[in-house]
């Protein structure tokens, strides 16, 4: 059975954010706290979106009226999964248990 690296995308809401960097730091810290006891092996990164016009990379953080929506990438290694779909289900289950009420979607599954 092969091993996989699964990347999930998450939407995180931050209240009372003063700037993009502030919102991003708060979102990563809060996600890390919630993942720490049970899923501390999950890597957390800031999400990046391509600009549809200039094709440069843009931050996936938006701050409006002190409230921010931050896109996070959560990456996890899944060992001995039966298929890519099985690896994605395992990752969503493990991360979803730690991050209750946070929307998750599978962005990429790569075989190691």
C-alpha cells in the first residue's frame, strides 16, 4: 500500500484583525492550537491564489471591517492508504476532528 501527501484547503474567520499579516498570524496560531494535541504532525501554511489577470501569486486573506477570511493550507502525510480517495478521506477525518466547524476541501493528493 502506498503513502500519500494530502493537502487540504481551509477557510478561517478572524475577528478584530487589524491587517492582513495580523489576520494570517492569528489564523495560523489558532489552527495550530486546535491541531496540537491530536494532530500536531499537520503542517499549516498561508494559502496562495493566482491573480486571474496578471497571474502573480496573491494572499488568500481578505480583511473587511475588522473581520478577516483567511485561506489556510493544511498538509498531512497518510501512510498505507488503499487509494488517493482513501488517503483524502483519512486526512479529512483526522484534521476535521481537530478543527470542528471549519470547512475543509481536498486541494491535492500526491503519492510518495
